[in-house]
C-alpha cells in the first residue's frame, strides 16, 4: 500500500487546514478524498493504475462515492470500466 500512497502524492486532494489529504488507509482499506469529482476521478484512476501494476485488485462492487455536501454533485466514478453511483450522507 505504501507504493500506492506514494503514487498519488502529487495529485490534488482535500484541503484540511494547511494539509492536502488525498488518502486515508488502514491495512488493505483506503479512502480517497478530493474537493471535487474531477480530482477524485484523477486520484481513483492513478490509484487503480498503480494497484494493477502491483498486482493488487480493487473491488469495484465495494467501491463507493460518498458526498458530504447538502447538494449532491452527481458523482459517478469509473473504476475498471464500471460506473459507481454516489451515496449521500444523511
């Protein structure tokens, strides 16, 4: 997972104070964070490309896009040529 994290180091994440957070990870789980859907798709593309290179697999069925804004952005991410629908936090 360290190589995957390093691979997205130069991409834009979500601003939290003076930090730019791209990924939160624990063991084999990861959360990608971004301020907009385009940056999130870039992160996901690079994350997916790197995991494939390292012979790791992302479960598209378990992949979710969670919107934390009151207004949904229509976040439809693509992973392994499959569209993932967005979820909204209540």
